């Protein structure tokens, strides 16, 4: 009787869990995966050249045009290069900042520093992007600071896009690295020092292996967000064109072609996730 009651209790718990998780999982499947499937499916449709209506006839013309047109290849490679550059720049900035927060700053200052890192996330995306547009203008703050040194700011263009995107996504890289460094046992660093390792050797042999999964986890955010961004390039990119604004410009003109272009960042993100999965990055998210 106890076993039957225990089995019934376990079955009831599973039913309650299914009832609790079922609706949100169903909504996620329909709203996200379903819309993504429709998007990818529409890439194989075409547009009537006379009426501009979408014709639901299966063909691979958009995919072939995407693969054979040099302009699209150039845009895709440029977007990939900017996403990689933003990720590397954020990693170089996040590591010393997170180390200072987790290991150098006193416990009293750690929380204020963490709040300072999170504060930019509370501001509007557009406000931050347009603030950078003002700072990067000819008479902006950047040129005012560099002109006494005989230097000039990047202005508007690809370097400005990398700079602004790196600023926007930097907190997403700092937070997982900070969490990894905070979990790093103090005795590990002490043991490295006792064995005669210097600062750089400890950083290379102890700290970097410990935070590598966190760096990959942060890179998932910086890489994917940079691939899909199209507002920053419109604000500070000048004549630079990326996949995001190429897709946005095609939505009203040729929706199937916009869907085909949208498949490019999806494929790149899936490939990147598969590449970093072995490093345990997904476990650190």
C-alpha cells in the first residue's frame, strides 16, 4: 500500500509539474520556434515582380542569390568580423575589470562596483547609442580630448560601430567572468604563489583556465547580439552596411529575400554555440 501510495504521489507530482511547465513551454514552442520555422520556410518563397505580393511557391532562388551575390557575401563577412572584434574587445576589457572587482576590491566596494557595471543596462538603448553619436561627432568629446595629442576620433563608420557595440554589450561579458572569479578559491592563488609562480604565470596558468568557460559564456551574448544589431550601425555606422540593416531594408521590398538573409545570422549563431559547447560555456550561462 505504501508503494502504491508513493507511486501515486510521484505520478501526481509529475502531473502538477507538467501542468505548471506545460503552458509556458507550449507558448515558447509556438511563439519562438514556430515563428522561426515560418521565417526559414518563407525564405524558399518568392515575390511577384509586378504586384510585390509573396508567392508561396517552393524554390531556392533566394538561397542561390544569397550565395552567389558578392554584395551579400561581403555584408555577411563584415558582420561576422565586427561580431568577432566586439567579442574580443569585450573579453580584453572584462577580464581585468572583473578581476579587480572580484579579487582586488574590498568586500565593501564589490557591490557598488557591480551596481556601476549594471547601471548602463538600465538606460535606454537609443539614448546610449545617440550619446555616442554626439561624442563621436566632429566637435564631440572624443575629438576634443584627442586633438591636443594630434589625433582624431574614429568618426562614423565601422570602427565606431565596433566601439559602440563593445560598450553596449560589455556588462554581459563582465558578469559571468566576475562570477567565475568570485568562485575561484583563494587557496588556489595562494598555492600558485607558494610554488613560485609570478603574477603573469598565475594569470596564464590558473586564472585564465578557470574563467575560460565564463569568457565563452559571455561571448555567446556579445557575439549573437552583435550579429543581429541594426540600430547602432544606422546611428554611428555612416555608410557601413551589416546584415541587420540589410534585412530591415528588404522586409518592405522582398520579404522572402529578407527571410533568406535572416537565416545567415541564425546559422552563424548555431555554429558558434556548437563550437563553444565543448568548453562548458553553456553550463556557465
